[in-house]
C-alpha cells in the first residue's frame, strides 16, 4: 500500500439521533413487513445525517490494529472478477485464501470464515424504486454488526457443543471486506478509529428482527471527536479487516469498529458501480 500525503474527502453518514425515547425504547428494525394489526412500525430508528471528513488510510501515520480496530491486508488472490459469479469458487478458493491470509496477518491460531455476502450497488440506489434489489446494497448508517452478546451467539450457532471451549479462549469476530473491481471510488467503506469512540455514551444496542430470529447490533451516535478513515482507490487485492466483537472487552479492549459507506465526491464520475464481498470471521489465539 503506497503512502500518500495527508488528505481527506468530505462525505456524509447517517447516525442514530439522540432522542429521549431511546432511554426506555430499544432501537429496532423489522426485516419484513408486519401484519400491522397492532400498528407496529417497521422501525423506530430515527437518523441524523452528518458531514464527515474521511482521512485516507494511504497517508501516514499507520494506525495500530490493537487500538483502532482495523487494518489493511494485501492478498494476491487467484480469483478473477468473473469467478465471484460462482459460489463454488468463492467457497473453495477464496474462502481458503482469506482464512490463510488473516491467520498470518493477525498471528492467530486459527481464522475461520463463518459466512459471506456479495453486494452489487443497483444503478438506482440510494433512490428507492419500491422494488426489492437482487443484491444487498451498501449500508450508509454508522453501525457495528453485532454486540458482544450477539457475537457469542454467533459462535454458539456455528460451533454447537464446542462453543463453550471457543468462548473460554481469546477470540475476535471480525469482518473482511474488499471490492470485486477497482480502483474503487463509488461508495467506499469508511471505518471509525475505535480509540476515538466514547462507547458508553455514543453507542447503544439495537435489534434486527426477522420473522423467526432476533439479532442484536450496535447503533452509533455522532460525536465530533470520532475520526473516520477510508482507503482511496481501493483495489480487489487490498482487504479491510475490522473488529465487531472481542473476548477481551472485559479487560478494556474496544468492542468493535463503527463503519458505513459514503457517497464519495467522485462517485458519479468513477464509471464503476461498487461491487464488494464481505466475510464474517472468527479469529482465535
């Protein structure tokens, strides 16, 4: 990753609005349309949009993973762009590549992919057409994918009877993200330095509700002390890795990294709509 002079771009991110109702009312979103016999809204989340200066990770200084919660890792992949159309190649080739790369980068005992998702930005997004998208779209609201408790549940779901052994050791739930094409300008992923986040006052748990399951994530309030970063002109070989939960939270480690995508000032002229792949992983030491 070649260093460049310090520079930043301005964009906007949505944050959870600071409202008194959240003192007694947990933020939630239903990922289905309710029958509404009782008038239940699909969400009670209200958001505020904030302008943000996004600092380029290509500019020095390098941030330590232990404090900021993220880093850039290079992977010389055997995958070609068209290979991502074939789930078998993703699972048999790319998953193995990513696991080996992350294990080495974090000096871990093991690094295992739990699942992955491919996003392809629709030409109409973020303007809603009222129709469902074929692929998931970028997330433009600041969040952390799951709370510590949800991370533990993710491990229990994945490891069954062996989960207690896993949970008793040192572990992190992380995400690994990279574009399928590059250099990426259109709606890049932004990450907040975890050491600049007041987790006690600027984050709160929220529920993502399916018909048959509830998953807890972390919603984020804006604070001007937060410092946000992105990787300019990110290539498919450049992977962003970032924490979502950490077994060492009880010893003062940061819970995770707030993140979101933003509309880069040059998005409309880039000519390439964002396509990306994201892995949820469990890393153990």
